[in-house]
C-alpha cells in the first residue's frame, strides 16, 4: 500500500493541465439533440490578466453521428462589452473520410481552437455558441465544453 499511494500522487500531479485556467461543460442536450434555435451560453471567468491564452471548444458526440461538418456561430463578449463574431466549423472527418475526433468506445471528442494567443483582461467573458446545422436540431450531441489555457 505504501508504494501505491506515491504512484497515485504522481499520476494526479502529471494528469493536471497546469496551463488550463478555466473549463466548463454543458450537458443539457435532451435526447442528445442540440436544437438549432438553442444557443449555448458559457460565462468565462478570468481572475487575472493573461498575456497569451487559447480558448478551445470541445464537442462531444456519439460515434458516427450521421454528419461530417457542423457550422457554428460564436459570439465572444469581453468584460468591456466589446463583441466579436467568429464562424468556426466542426470538421468531424478528413478528406479520406477518417474521423478527426478522439474516440473511446462510442463517445468521441473533437477539440477546435476558437481563439489562439489572445490577450485576456481580468473579468467575465460571455461566449455564446449556436449551431447552424440544416434542420431543426443537431443529433447525437453529448456535451459542449469551453476551456481557456495559457498559451504554450
């Protein structure tokens, strides 16, 4: 037992992302459907000025979700009220039809950058994400996460 505890302590130490300063996950997708009319809102709390940060979006979906690309509209509002519109795409497969998501069993995660090497002032940021999928909803959605990390 004495040898096991130090191992778990080291595992915990190395598994943490020391650069990550914020993460929030939204899992409220009834029947795994993200309605096109439903914007997902996350308040990002930055407790101190950051000279260079990366904002990433993690899209969790089921294996083979029946689509290969999802257009998004992202509105980022800074603490001073300035709004910025971004139009990223979630590309789930490459040109050879291979998955770009990281899958474990039937659960897959795709991480895309929203903004990289951006200066963030202390305060609350509002991130609103809308999917522009053709149809009333985007099927097979498990979760949507936003993370902020200090740039490497």
